[in-house]
């Protein structure tokens, strides 16, 4: 299992478009991927579950992946979540 903590860089926090992008990226991998924020955990392949985390800008999200391509999944999601949007 691979885990990584990432600070949410998007100025809007974990909004609908970012949640959809997370699900799209997570779905490319065969490993299981989850996100955790303030004691809540979400399947990274579920838009509704990801949005329900309600993570705010600057919050720390824990990415957990387990499976054959877990390292690639963690890297891809870390890059996406930590990216600072110009908004």
C-alpha cells in the first residue's frame, strides 16, 4: 500500500470539476484508491463520495492506493490535487 499526504492547492477547494477529474484519473488504474480528509474516507472512483469530503483549500488530503499500479496512481493524484489553479 502506498500513501501520501497532499495539500489541496486549488483556490476553490475540492469542487465539482476537481472531483470529476480525480475520479477520471483514479479510474485509469487497476489498484483501489481512496482519499481521506478530517477522519472521512472516500472511494476515489465515486464523484459523490469525493465531493462529500468537502475539503477546503489548504487542507491536507491523504491518498491511499493498494494494488499493482499503486505508485503511479498516488503520483498522478498527488499532482492533480496539489496543483494550484490560477482562480
